[in-house]
């Protein structure tokens, strides 16, 4: 490996050495371009971060460069290659290898996948994530596993795989606050529909097991060709999935073995989920049955804390036997009195809903009303038992509301994480001028310092 100094020089790519062509896509971080690395005559993808680079503090720029350097050194067949970064005063961009088919999300919708394709893709993305989790001296946690963050191209002619899949964006989740907002009740970052349920509760942090849960949701996408919980709005997702435990339903035409890896990966209890290595062993057995075996799984065996052997296969299989689907019946929540009150006051300029005992579900109802309301300028919710989860619901509606100018959340136990989520929302709300947070139990400086580390 090159010395650090030489490697750093390689990583720094001048803006004048990049040619931006058509936009390939947009996301929470910014826009991705089909581009050219001019001096090397190489087609690349350029991810231009949607921020004003001149306002990024020096420390964050250094942290960003350090993280990208680590990504550049992680060369592995199932991880997207990072060629370099552009740190121009007017532009922060990452230069990565070009993947002609876009994301896994795109491939699922644009191509008819055979079961051999599905098993092959599942194997490759699990190998990529496992490589991050096996990294020494400390595992690398992705924190934002979803179908949009696996990149795809055609498989090599000499391989048994029609598609080639690689893990991307694994070093960027720490920097999301510079360019976008995806929040949970404890200030953790990620994309809600793929996130493990434990991450929506206080004092939780991203782990290898939360990555595995998100991987399981991607397995479900591969099997069904659908977006997870596509029938639910964001507010109803929090209500039905996080609060009431609604889970993904596996269609009856999904192969039993594939159902088994989904069910195992999305277990509600983190320590009941298999590791990526254990999933790989199970998937490898299935690939052998299809004549698509890949011997590269062997390189991981010496790193494993335990030898899965037949135990892994029987455990994952038993998960399928004990649950042929992972759906749960839920009843739609309704608070008719609250809904009637909102309906009667929807044309009012000021609405007072203080001194109530609101459930988190009630806050989801109020949040949904905020997304529609075009009249209310002053909303009072003082002393209404609003929790950090409840205020997160409210924040979702506040992010798209364009009329509210004053909001009173005083005397609610919002805690530091709830207040932080409201503060993040203000990045998107351009009308709110007055925010009252008296007696909201925001905590001390130490709590905020810990929260800042997560951002």
C-alpha cells in the first residue's frame, strides 16, 4: 500500500479534472452524475454533495476526507471502489466507479429476475456487508442499508452471475446532517423503512445486527419487487410499524429457503438475528443447489467467532418452519374526538390543544393534519404528555408545513433527542419564527454532547 502522503495526493482530484455529464439520480446527500476523470480517460460516477462547500467547517472537511480515505483503501469485489474526492471551495464530491445499471432498487424494477438472480444478488450484497463487519480493528457499521445503496452492473462473462452487486455509501451516513434529514427518536440517522425497530427507541445505536435487519428488508425487496411498506405514508409507517409492530408480509410464491433468510434477518430481537457470515453459509448452500456456488465464502471462516456448521442452517430453516409469514394483524388507530376537533378548526389561524394527554398515535394524527393545513399560524401543545417519539411524528408534518409561524411545546418531556429532531426539521421549514420549549427536560450539556457525536 502506498504511503499515506502519496495515497492522499491520489485521493484529491481537482474539479477541473472532472467532467460532469448527465444526472444519474438524486438522493439525500446530493446528485450523482455520469462523469469522466479527464486525466485518466475513465468513466466514473461523481456524487456531488448538496451543500455549500464554503460553509463546511474545517474539522468536518478533515473528517470527511479521512472517512473517504478509509473507503478508498477498502478494496473488495463486492464494495464500490472510491477513486478520490474533490475538495474544491465550491464543490464537495466523491468520485467512484461507474455502475451501468444503477442501484439494486432500479434493477429490481427494470429487469425480470430469476430465482438464480435473486440468490446471486443476495449472496453478493451479504458478502460486501460482511466484509465491512469483519473489518479490523473495529467493524464498520453501514448505518443506511437499503436497495438504493447497492450499486449494480452486468456480471463478468466468466462468472456464473448475470449481475454484479456492490455495497456503496457506507462511509457517508455520518455526514448526512450536512446535506439532508433522516431522523429517528434518538437522533440516529438512516432511512426509516429499512431501519431496525430498536433504533427508534431511546439509548439505541447502530450495530452490525441493525445492519443485518436492513439487509433482510432488502432481501424482501429482491423477493417481491416492491418497496417496503409502500402502502403506508410516512406518518402511518411510524404508527403501524414502530408503535404497533406491523411487519412485512412474505408472499406465498417466495421460495421457502429465501423466506427463511428474510425471516431470520428481520427478527425483532437483535440478538436473535444471524450474522452476515451465518447468512452467507446458508446462502452458499442454496447457491450450490442451483449450480452457482462461489468458493470465496471460505476466506471468512477464520475470522468467525464461532463455526456455524449445520447449526446455522437448521436455525434459519426453523425460523421459516415456525413462521411461514411474518405478518401481524393490526387495527387502524382512531381518535375520533381529536380528528373532529382538527376538522372543526382547520380554517382557524390559531389552534390550542394544550393540557391534553396525547398518545404517540395522536401526534401522528396531528402531524398528518399539519401536512394538509393551509390556515393555522399559531399552534399550542403545552403540557400534553408529548414524548420524544410523539414530537418526532410532529416534526415530520412540520417539515412540509408552510403556514405555521408559532409553535408552543412547553411543559412536555421531549428530552434532548426530541428537541434535536425539531431543530433538524427547521432546516426544511421556512415559516416558523417562534418556538417555545420551556420545561421540556432537554437534559444537560453532556446529553447534547453525546447526541452531537451521533450526528
